[in-house]
């Protein structure tokens, strides 16, 4: 790709020297403005006698000065505490970008340079750019880099534009209100003599949105009660502006779909890692040491002979961590293969860099991390505790005001080099916010903090000097540490840092909610030489403590021993809980086969249900037990099984369900107790609404499911409560596909569901909703309108044959239109509902508020030709309406009163329409003659490929019209159905 060919042609800057400063003259839509790259000496002279008082120009000049002043102060990536020879150029963060091409269906990624990406952004009008990447890889720094370059005139990507850098977590009301936080309105009014400042600035931004560039940082930090910037990305607000949003990769969802450019920040690639290492060691005059490190890292995965060999890419692709790797290698000539040991060395490296620059020359560097001076350990724990509170909510930055410890400890913690200070964006932003160079720095420091919490009973914590006193945590907080999804890597680090003492941490998994799956997963991360000690600590804890779950653990041991003994007679009753769990995991396939043998088939349900429940606790792959559903269809076995699950507070560790021909009680239980399942098909499984109500009452509210697709169609859910459906949607924030077709749902239930979701302001991520074949006659138009508002990403709704009335649809459209809502709905099937009372003007309004609607099915809806006429007239009255319809089905309606000219207008305002079904609509040949006549007179060529027009009396159609339909007017026609048309 030649980047120059992508660039728009700009007028050359005219530079004039004035008062020793250079000023750049940039062309804009409204005239010329002066942009002075010398920010410190620049002053916008707004009301000089020789300058006419142009309001827009005055506002623009003030905003330009203000924003350039703010953006010119962007910090560097490298912490200032490190020696100058460790300095990393900020631009190096972005040497390996991948651009997702506009054809998002292919998912083809093409490597691009930072400059090439900038050129594309520059030349794409109203460009929407989505930048993603893992935490700490440099997305926020990239935005600051763009802003810094603009403010200092270092490139022309945003020449003639106004940049606003906004943290998404600060968007409370609207983007305009948030922008105003960075502007001193009182100063603006005094300097410009324009009032009221807030409204004038907002009006200017909206009016001149083509000059606006919004850099929105941190979509992943958007909380539930915050306003999403999705409307900006869909071009529903500030349509002509350029918008660039950053997010961690797991949060991309709908933003990628509507983006013009998708950039993935990868950090260093293999080539750049090698280049950086060579550059580092050449500067240190040790080039052979650099070559040795490159050969040791084995960057090419295909050349690694052992799957357990250290994979350096996740660490080395980040410039800051690669710097540490180089320094460790230079000092020790080796790299630990264990991640926790490696990060002890990273810690030591960072601390030594600080000592090298800030401490007295006589102070010795740290040779072994365990001999780290206590003041640095204090500082690291202060950082770790504060980072722990942030990481719990998936945030990487920390606020100085939230750090605990005396002033000296806090100041030292921030100076060591683990974090760098974020530049303030707003005039009233007095908070000191600090960010680490990589997410792994946060996770490792949090793991270090957790590991020391586990040692609070020790006097020294394993270091030369006593560790600071850490306040013991309550049981609830330890539960957070154990289950919080954002702390996963921190838990791994804690286990590694604890080494042989990891049992002090892992004993927390022996709780009132046994989760041996995760316990054994973490045990597998314990080094082999430490495993015996760790398992002994856990076993001793079980035997020495009294807790509610202890009798169940003994029962589980008994069940596992009985099953395993059939396969391996050497296993005896004296084996410990962990030994039996590990053995059961090894033998899970043999045990599952064992259950099918006659001796187990004849066992009483009470015994068998309990054994199977305990096997679920032990098995690594629980779907092995679902493969054969003979036992799990037996109501007696299932009742005992579920009762045991309730005692054990059991949750399934499955991501999918291999078999849905199980007992309905068990399937319902899976729905509410398998938080990690993403796709669940319960179609026609005899699940009932009353069963779901009972099961949900036993489930503790507030949990989060990972459900993405749920199909519970063709079940009798007539007794289900609307509150339960609402809870299910609320607890499944990732649910994008829901099928509740033919479930005997009532409109009252849907009304309740929508009311409850609306009352807590929950935004749903639903993209597809199948709710056909239910009696929704009692549903309110307001509920339908609220449902569309609650699920702004809905692109397909199937609400066929639901006894909807035209009155309800009228109310829905009126409410949506009054709120000026716009929806991205692409497909709607509303066939077989009695919409005879629908108003044509409101049907037109519906098409306007759904500008992306491509498929509309309204077959057998009691539509009249008069309604369609009114709809087309209203669309024509709006003038700017251009429909994106591709498929339109209005068959089996009495359209005898439709006007041929208006039917032609409908086709003309739908230039992409390729499929039209007007079968059995009582159309006449005269109507078709008029349609063809209008299209011919306007020289219209239609895109129709399929036309279904059978069962209409077309006896009056003339040969010329028919020839036009089959010829020049519709050149792409490949299917026309004119059966039973009296031709």
C-alpha cells in the first residue's frame, strides 16, 4: 500500500514570520484560521480592530488555543524515574498495527504502519475508527500520541480540525456536556464577549461537526449506568465528525460492526522485538549478548521443541516489559521460565533502575528479589492494594487519592517506575491518575499483594525484614479474590509467588461452594516440587477445621472411592480428598462407562443420584456425564441429584451442553446454574414456566451468565413470570440471540419483563429476537417501544402470528418518533397479525426511524391499498427518504385500492430492492400498467431479481407493460411467478 496515494490533496500551508514566531494558515470551510505551533507563545487575538467580529471564527480560535494547550502536554510513555539510556520513543508502541478491512465478513487483517493508518483516517470522511488491543498495550497512549502530534503540528492527519480527547468513563450526560468540562466557560465568555458560553460552544460543535475529531478513550471502562457512545459511532450524532474509540479486545461487539476502520494494537512483532534487542545491546556495547538473548527467546513458536517452553511474545511485544527483559538478561544472562519468577526479576529490574538514578552511589543494587529493602516492599504493597481495588472492576489506572499508607510510602510507590502519570484532560481535573505500562504489571503486583495477605500470620513474610502489617480480609473479600473474573491472572501470580506455601491460598477453595474444577486447575499451576506440601496444607485444613461442607466432603470421598475402586483396586478408603479428585479426573471416561453397567443400572435412585452429583464435582469434563442420559432422564435420580447440588451450592463448569434430551428439571437447573455456558438449546424439551419459576427462586440473584444464544422455543411457558424473564436478560449481559417462539407467552408477561428492565435502566445486547406464535394481544405499544429502546442493537425481530393489532403498532411508532429514536433494525417479520387499523403515515415513520431495514415481511396482515398509498405519500412528503429494502413481502393482503403510480414510487425509493412478493393481493392489470408507465417515463431501471405476483387478476395488463417487466426495466430479473393471473 502506498500511503501517499491515500492522502487527500490539501492546499499548501502559507507561512509568514511574525514577531519571531511562525504561524500556519489553514483553510477551513468558513475561511482562514491561524494555527501557531509555538504553543507557549501563542495567543488568539479575538477582537482586534482590524478583525471582523465573526462569531464562528471567534469560537473556533478560542477552542483551538484551548485544546492545543491541553493536548500539547501529553506525557511520554517511559517513566521519568528511569535512566535516559532506557528511554523508549512513544512512536515505537505503534510499529505493528493490523487494520481490519472494510469487508468485515472476511475478517482479513492486513499489517499497516502507523502512518498508513493515519492516512486512511485523514482521507475517510466522517471516519469511525475502533482501536482495540489487550490491556496496557498502548491504546490510550496512541490517542495521546495523535493529540500530541496535532497540538504540536508534527503531522497533518487532523490539520484544520478541532480535537477533543475524552475519557469514556467521564461521559455522564452527553458527549457535548463532557467536552465542556475541558473548557473554562467563564473565561470563554470574558474573552469572546459571547454568552451563554455553554450553549454557544455546543451549537458551534454541532453546526461545524465536520471540523470535529473525538478521541474517546476506554470503552471497556464504561459502567452500566453510563451513557454509551454507540450513537456517535452509528452517525446518529455529530454525523460528519471523525470519531476514534479505544477498547480492550473483549469489548468490541457492536462498535466493530459499524466502524469504518478497525485497528488492532499489537505492540512489537517478532521482527521489531529482535530489532529492539539488537539496538539495546549495541548501545550497551554488548552485541553478542543481544544475539544470545534472541536465540534463547525462540520467538518462532514452530521452532520450540517443548510445548512447556517459555513463550516470550506476550511479554516482549510490550516495549516497557521488553526493556526489563533486556536488563534482566544483561544482569543475569538467563530468564526464568516460570512467569512468577520472571516477574520477580522484572520487579528487581525496575527497582534497580530507580536505585541507579535516585539513590546514593553507595547503595547496593538488589541481587536477589527476596533481599529487597523493606521500604520498597512497603511501596509495592501500597501499589498492589490500590491496584487490587481497581482491577476488581477491570480498571488498570489508579488514583493517588485512593492509595493507603503514609505520605512517604505513597510518593515512593509512584516514583519507583511501575506506573506513569496520566496527563489531565479537563480544566477541573485535579486528580492524580497513574497507569502501568502493561496489564501484567498490575496483575503481578496484585498477585504479590494477595500472596502477602496469605502470610499475615507469618512474622517476616519471607523477606529479610518484617513486612508491613496488612489488615486481614473478611470472608466476603476472600470470596471476591477467589471468584472475580478480572483477578484470574493475579491469582496465578499469587500461587507462583507463594511457592510451597500456596496451600495457604488454595485452601480458600474449600468453602460452602465446592469448586474442585478451579481448585484442581490452580493446583496444576503449582510447581511439581511444591505440590506435595501444598496438597498437605489443604488436606490438613479440611481435617482440622469444622465447616458446614465438611460432611459432604466425606460423602464425596466415599462416592469417588466406590467408583474408582472398580477400575483401580489399589485405591483405598484412606486416600485424601485431593488424591481422589485427581484420580477421578484421570479416570473420568472409564467411570462414565462404568455407570452404564448393570450393577449401577440396578442401584436405587437415592444412591445413584448422590454418586452422580459427586462425580459432577470431581470431573474435569462434566459433559462426559451428559453423553448418556439414561440416568439423567429418570425423575427419581434427578430429584436426588438436584437436592445434593443444592446442599453443595453446585454450579456447572461447562461452556456448552452436549445433550438436551435430559429430564426437564435438570435442563432448567442447568439454565440457572451454568454461568459459563454460552449457547444453550432447550427447544421442545418439555421445560415449563412453572418449573423455571421454582428453579429461579432457589438461585441467588446478582450472578452473571455468559449466555450468548438461548433457545427455549416450543415449550409451555404460559406460567412464567415476567420478572423471571427480566432477571434472565439482566443476568445475561452478553445475550444476543433469544428464541421464545411458540411458548404460549402472553402480552402481560412481556409487559412485566419490559417494565422491570426499564425500571433499572438496563441496556440489553440483544441482536436477534424470535417471539412468533405467542398470544401477545395484551401487549402495549409502549412496551414494544421500550423494548426497542432497551435493545438498541436489535437487527432482527420475528414477531409473526402474535395477535398484534394495528393500534399497538401505531402507539409504538408514535412513542418512538416523539422520542426521536433511531434503530438499526435490519429484518422484521410481522406477518399474520391483524394490522388493519395501522396508519399509513405511521408506517412511513417506522421506515424512517429504521433506516437500515432491508427485509420487511408483512404477509397476511390485513393491510389495505389505502394504507400503502398513505405510507408512500408520507415518504414522498419527507423527500429525503431513501429506503434500503432488499426484500419486501406484502403478500396475501387486499391491495386492490393501491395506485400504480404510488407502487412505482415505492420501488423507485427502494433502489436496492431485489425481492418483491405481492402474491394474492387483488392487484389489477391496470395497476401494473400504471406502475410500468411511471417507471418508463422516468427511465427507471429496477434492481428486482425475484418478483412473485401470482394469484392476481392481471387480465388488463398490456403486452408492452409485460415486456418492460421482463426486459429493459428489470434487466436482472431471474425469477418471476405469474401463476393464476389470468394472463
